[in-house]
C-alpha cells in the first residue's frame, strides 16, 4: 500500500477521485498475498497490482464503478480450471482461482 501513496496524493492534489482495491482473502496460492493493493483514479489511471495481471482489468472496472456509485463492495474473482489458460498470459493463471478484493473510494 505504501507504494501507492505518492500516486494517490498526486491524483488527489489534482482534484481527482480515487478508489483503492485490496486483496482481503485468498484460497490457495496466488501471485499477490492479502494486503496487496491497487488504486485507480476517475480517469482510469492505475497504480499497484492485486493479482499480477489476471484480474486487473476487472478490478479497474469495479474501482471506476465504486467511484461512480459511491458504495464500497467486496468482490470475489474466480476461474474454473477449464478456463484457466483463457484468462491471460500469467505463468499460472489458476493461482487467481479465488481472490477476494475489497474496493472503496479513498476519502
């Protein structure tokens, strides 16, 4: 999370709204442990990572939605083993099989 602070401060100083997503739980192994965070501003700029790539786009979409609606949410990202290699170029996309991310607006 500390690696995001400079970006968040810069965006907020420019008057941009920011949402922060954080991995809060994971079943099995994954590329990022609980506590990993990603921030997105209202223009779609991103800092940080919650998954190493396999769900970043979906988290970006959720972050923008949180900014529009003003309501935090808890989202679970999962993929079936049959779909594991269709998600993206990660070396083991199945490692994102059950990732819970909380996304909320930074006040």
